[in-house]
């Protein structure tokens, strides 16, 4: 504590008595904790809604593997002409 500045030392002496007034068994997150939790819940809800919208646009049908291999050959013939 010797390296602390005078203002930090003074602040600690004023805050220590205030901290001892709280019951250590009844500490709650308070309003700030609720706000942080609510913002995180809204963010997750928005991300899930966006993911659901994007997944609806995805085409899950697989390409047809039975397409003839010669289908690309006429295109190659046209490029050389």
C-alpha cells in the first residue's frame, strides 16, 4: 500500500466503512445486473430470429448427380469456334 497515491488511499478509507454495512449473505446483482441480463436476452432473441430467417432461405435440395457428363462438352466446342 506504500505505492498508492494519497487520493487512492483517502478513497479506500472512505469506502471501506461503507462496504462493511452490507450483509455479505444478501448481496444481489441489482438493477445493473438486470439490465445487462435483459440486453443479453434481447441480443440472443434477435440472433435466433435472424438465424431462423436465414435458415428458411437455404435450399437443402442436393444437386442431381445423374446429369450427363457430356453436357459441358458443347460449351467447350462453342468457345473454340
